C-alpha cells in the first residue's frame, strides 16, 4: 500500500477491518507524516464535537439592565443630594452676605432677640396658666398625671433615640451607596 492510500484511510471515517487496522498501525509507526496527519485530524474532529455556539446565560440581559438601572438611580440620588446641599449652602451664603452688605446685622440680631423674647414670654404665660390649672386639680389626679407625663416623656426620649439611630443607619447606607455610585 502506498503512502497516499494510508492518508486516505486516515481521513476516512468508515470503520476498518482488523487486518486493515494492523497494516495502518504498522505504517504509522514508520511514517511520521501520517502520524501527524492522524493526530491532527483526530484533534480537529474532537474540537468540532466539543465546540458549541456560545450563548449568553438566561436572563443575562435582564440582569444587566436591572444593574444598569440601579446604577443610574444611585447616581441620580447622589446628584440630587449635591444639588440640594449646594442650594442650601448658597442660600445661607447669600443670606449671610445680604445681612453683612446691607449693614442690617444689628437690626437682624435685634429682630431675632425680640422674637425670642416674645416667644419666651408666650411660653412663660402658657406655663403659668398650666400651673394655675394644675393647682386646681386634686392631688391624686395630679400625681397620676405626673406619672403619665413622665411615661410619655420617656417614650419620646426612646423614640428620639430610635430616630437618631435610624438616621445614623441611613447615613451609613447613603455613604455606602455613594461609594458604590462613584466606582
Ligand atoms: Zn505515511
């Protein structure tokens, strides 16, 4: 058998008889070119069988879109915060500049003091009214009312503590969101 025939046999998929196979093996041992052809051919066959078209994982596009939306939302929130903070800052600066430039700082302070004094007066009057009112309440009821008010005050303190704690928690979350958005 010639070398060319062996090449044909290597590239042919049809099964070989026991005798044909033995002859081919014997030729392969002596012919390096056919050995290379055989391994090359087998490798390409293997490659064709194992290679399948690459498809994106299910839901990949949807996941990617959700991620993109989250990212945009975070950026929007951060932008909003920057706008609000700058507005407040600008407002304060303008107010301060106005007070300074118009020379009405004294007037401004006077107004503030007057307002505070009046507020204090109203509060004092209110308290004295309440005190008079309390004096007229029987002692037992007064004590119950006192305990009740202390209880409510405690509740407010606890509520305030909770709100402060929650605010801190939110702030931490915000900071994390900002760090994430900046990335
Ligand atoms: Zn050969």
